[in-house]
C-alpha cells in the first residue's frame, strides 16, 4: 500500500472507479527502438533501475535506450513515426508548451477531432478553426477543430465523460477523427487541460510530455465514435 501511484486499488484515491484506459500493441525490435525514443522524448515517468517496474534485458542497444528513460527531456520538438503495423505514434515533449490534442490535430494535417479525456480545471474548451490559440508553435502548422465530449453512450445508457471528484468520471484519454473519410482512433496519455492563450502556456498538460497512438481501423473507429456521441463542451472564445 502507498499514498499514490499506478497500482489499481492500492492507493488512497480510487483509481479503479476512475482508472485510465489500457492499450496494447505488438512491436518488432525496430518498432521497440522507435517507441523507446518517443518515450524518452516525452520524458516518460519511470525508474529503469527498479526491477518491480522495468526488467531491462535483450540486445545491448535496447538496454541502452531503456536506461535513458525516467529523465526530463530537453527537447522542444515533437516526433511522429509509423510502426510496422501501420500504427502512427506522436510524442510530445514537456517543453513544447501547446495544448495536447490541438498538437495531435495539427500533426495530422489539421484533422478535426472529438476527444474524451479527464476534462477538468484548468479546462480547455472545444475549439474551432477560428479559435485564437497563442500558446502555439507555428512550425506545427494549424490545428483543426477539437471537440470535447462531455457525455457518451453504451447500450442505450448515457454516462459522464467529464473529469472531477465524482465517482463516474472519465480518466481515459482517447479520441476519434470527425472526418469519416479518415477513420482514425487515437489513444493517448494527456488530457485537455492547460491553456490556449495567456501568460502561462506551460500550465497543466501543456507542460507535460506524452504520447498518442493513431490506429486506422474502420470497425474500431465506428465503435469508439458511437461510444463518445453525446453532449459537447462549449466553444472557447
């Protein structure tokens, strides 16, 4: 037992009731090299010396990459790679102080998105192409609209997709394209919290590193799209 951490049911806060999503992906060795580089870029929080968390074996080049994890990256440039399975991976470094899901949209050539994340203060509202975003790096290009889903539906039952202390909150971080010609499902580890503009662009998730996996699969896309149909947060000014 401990006060906080990732072990389900063994911490003070109830991370079973509001646990995050699980995502698994088979990797080749070349894929593993790319994923480890993306995790290092995102300053993944881990301890490679703790055998309860990391068992670092295999080829020496893989071991060397694993040993680099758990340190704060100085990078300010995002990464986008494609794995052998066709799954795309975006890595956001913590020093790139931009709203996370707008980064995903811009990296995917302005793809319009609908997201379901731990949407709580400091909230980032729904954005459109005309929303003024000054917490931005122009090298990223322009983001498309990003909707914030506040309710979803499963088998005729509506459920809450907002974050917060209530027991039916959503702590997963996933989204879908709203362009039906691009059936992308996206699974990440950053919420829509932070700032679109103002004097504190490093606030909350803007100042955190994270990764996003983009999958092109029509059946999965249709399922996730139906899951997060419902109410939408107001549009940011």
